[in-house]
């Protein structure tokens, strides 16, 4: 048995439910608009919150830079 942790360890959907996922995405969107692309955690362009939320809610690991940019553009625009 391999006990090594990695980005795909326990990759499964709905660790975070839909309601919390949508609230957190909305919070990111609102802070992005209010603060010109940043919040107290850093710049939205390089932030990992949205990919992390996708991992916890959708069970989807986002590692491709273009895929992450496309999702962030969809959320922020």
C-alpha cells in the first residue's frame, strides 16, 4: 500500500457541497471586481483558490495553465 500523498490523493467529488462551492466562487468573483483583480490572499491571476475549490467540489484536478485561465475568465468576466 502506497501512503504517499500527492495532488490526486482522495480525489473525489462533493467534499465541498454545491452551495458552499457557489458561495466561495461568488466571493472570489466579487472580490476580484471590487479590488481590481486581487484580495488579501494575493492576485487572482496566480491564486489557487479556484482550482482548489474545483478539486474539493467537482473532484477535478486542474493543472493545465490554459484550462485554469479559461475557468477564471469564465468566472471573472
